[in-house]
């Protein structure tokens, strides 16, 4: 088994197309089996379900970030001018 491809201080995989919280939990469990002395082993992946050490709000975080980014962007009057909009 090759080591040091993923880990809390190396590379932290996240869910992508075709993977989700379930797969991240599998990876975390496997990592913990091989690195049982690592006290930060739960941080080896992100996107885990809450019951496996994940955080609440993870699925909504990206969309919420986009919302806040657009909201702040629209606070600039020059944006409204360029788009031909009025406040």
C-alpha cells in the first residue's frame, strides 16, 4: 500500500461528480484504519456526513457563497450602470 497521497496536511479530497458524502465516509474510514495513531485523521477528507465527522451546512455552503458574492458585487453602483439597471 502506498502512503502519503492524502491526509490532513497533504491533500484533502472532496466530493465531485459521481461521489458524495457516502464515498467520503468510506475514504475516511479506510484512512483511519491505516493511520489509527493520527489524531487528525477525520480531516483527511471533506464532505463527510455529519454522523461521520462532517459539518452541518456543507451541501448548502457553495450556493450560499455564490449568493453572498453576487449580493456584494451588486453593491457597486458601477455594476448597475454597466448593466443598464437601476437600484
